[in-house]
C-alpha cells in the first residue's frame, strides 16, 4: 500500500523525516510546505519524488496525493496544524513535543478519534539503539524489579549571539520551547518507555543561569514518583561550553543490579549482584534504520495494518503532563499530582515576553 507524505515545515529536523520516508518501500514525499516558498520549491526540485511545493499548508492538505501529514512546525502550532490535517482526513505524525499544554494535546486526540485516523508523536529518543537495548534487558529481568532511573544531560546554554534571530524558539509569545518541554519531554518519554511506568507526582526546580531574556530556562532538576513506587529523576544543565560526556544518559537501578545506558557515544554497562560488571554489545542491526527510520516504519505499519501507533497521543500527552507539573512545581514550590487538575490543563509553561532584536 503506497502512501503519499506531505511534509509541513522545512526546518532542521525535516531532513531526518524526509530521509526516513525515502527508506519506506511504499512511501513517497508527495508534497512539501513552508512559509518560505523558495525553500519549498528548492527542496521539491532536488527531491527524486518531485513533490508539489506550497507556501500555505492548507493547500497541501487539499492535495489528494497526500495521505499522511508530517507536522514539523513550531510546538505552539502543533495543535492547530495537526487538527486541520486530521479534519482533512490525513493521518498525522507530529514532531515532539506534542503541544505546549495538556488541553491542546486533548484537542489533538479528539480530532484523531472523530476522524478515525492515526496520529503518532515523533519521540525519536526512545527508538535509539542503546535505550531500546536497555528496555529489552529490563524486560528480560536482567536487574530484577526496577527501582528507579537517574538521567543526566548537558546542552550548551542559549546565548544571544549564537542563534539565528529569526528562529521560532526566540519569538515573542512562543510556547513549548523551554528546556523542560523541548528536551525534557524526550528524556521523560524514554524513561517511561524503558521502565514501563507513568509519573503520578512531580517535584521540580527550573532555573535560568546563563540564558536570561533569550529562552525561559537553561537548567532543571525534576523528580517524579511513579505508579508502583518507581522513581524517575532527570537533570539537564545548560553550560557555556557544550560538553560531550559519557553521563549523557541514564543509570537504571533494580533489585538485582544496575544498567548504565548512554548515547553520544552509545554504550551499555550491566552490573548484576554477584557478577562482574560487563559491557553489553548493542545489536548492529538497530543502526540500519536509525531512530527516525524506526518511527516511520512503525507508523506506516500501524496505518496499513490498522494497529495502535508506536507512540500514541495519550502516551505523548503524559510527557506534557510531566513537563507542566514540573513548571508548576517550581513556581509553587510544592509537589504536583498527576493527572493535572482541570484548571492546570491550559497551562503552557513560561513564554518569552520579548523577541530578540533583528539581525543587523
């Protein structure tokens, strides 16, 4: 069954998705859309599928050759574009984070259900080889019953002179672009996928040491108590130098051992009670498709076989609940229980109140 894909938004991540679509035996890029029509036309001219090029995504959604909308616009536009696509009868794969608020996630889920289409949120990190391998080890009982997971990550702090002044994340009023939502949603999603648990209460500290006036926050430390008593603790630090360190990943603790799983470089170390610590070889076949390839392989399969999406809307919404609860916890200086109360479902996290000055 051949599917035509319409790619909406041609920012940096679009190349990953277009490459993954190109790997599908029965998938083709039928159309692309970007407000910069020259960029869309240039991509279309160079692509072997010769897709149609549009400036307005509504025109792409009216294209009968498009079966699947690939929504790669800024996070604060995900709900509107995804709902429009599903109301047009298109299946949707939408980049993370799902949306800035739980309420907007609910709107997307409702659109999926009323139109009878598939919707997947592209959480690529859970599909990376070391984390998929760690999940298999946990499921096989390698460390007994999981007790908790500790994740540490680094990223260069956002500086005024180091970013394009027209980048959406630095526009006044943009939501869903802080470190907790933009990066943290990956890390909580991967933690949940590896352990098979969901947070039920969240405590967070969110701060901004180096990036004031540019982005809402540049570091956070968040602890979640999960169903069954398991804990997830995540920290990310925006530093003035972007260090590549072996602790860019997770330590997973269990009743019978511990797994250390990292990426950049990929590595897994298993420590079991009464045994020597050893490095686990990662299946090389996991690198053939890559994380984005596995996303699109899984989404294509769920459409043609009418099965559940690899990352459902409900699944991805739990990551936004976690992020919203972390922001609210930091603001209120208290634990926040999940699911969020009705009044907090509209919360979109911190927004910039002013945009960066234009380029000279």
